[in-house]
């Protein structure tokens, strides 16, 4: 009987500790910031971005900032209209010429918006 109680208590202690660890750890979250999008756009313009990296950032919704989500959706639309993943395998840019021009404009717009937002935060 003593052995049974000892095994039961050890199992109970193990179960409770695992449950506590799971409840206290929380869910990991990825938060896309403007700098992440700017770096991704730079890599795409230099043809150094992979399909998985592009999809990981562009296909992940940005719920904390509607403006950034709009930029992400526009970049996704650019890929749908002007991009082909097979172009990377051939050593060519991800987007065609028109797509690259639009991506440059989108990048510059995001940089200016981010600078303006940072400037406003510093004034407060």
C-alpha cells in the first residue's frame, strides 16, 4: 500500500507540475514591426529573399496595426500580380520590373511613415 501511495503521489506531482508549466508559459506570439517589412522588401529588391521567408511574413496577418496590415496586403497583391517564385530559381528577381518599382515605392512610403511616427513620438 505504501508503494502504491508513493507512486500515486509522484505521478500526481509530475502531472501538476506539467500542467502548471503549460498554464504559466503562455502562447508565443510573433509581432511584425515596420522594420521587419522594410528588411523583407530590401531583400526582395536585391533578390535575396526566399519563398518561405516571403510567405512567413506576408501571409501572416498583422492585427496590432491596421496600417502595417494594409502594407502587407499591398505587398501580397504585388506578388500575386507581378511575382513568380520560379524566377528566384533562375537567378532573376522575385518581381518583374513593374512589381519592383511598386515595391520600391511601397518601401519608401513605409520608411517615410515610420520616420514620421517616430518623430511624433519623440515630440511628446
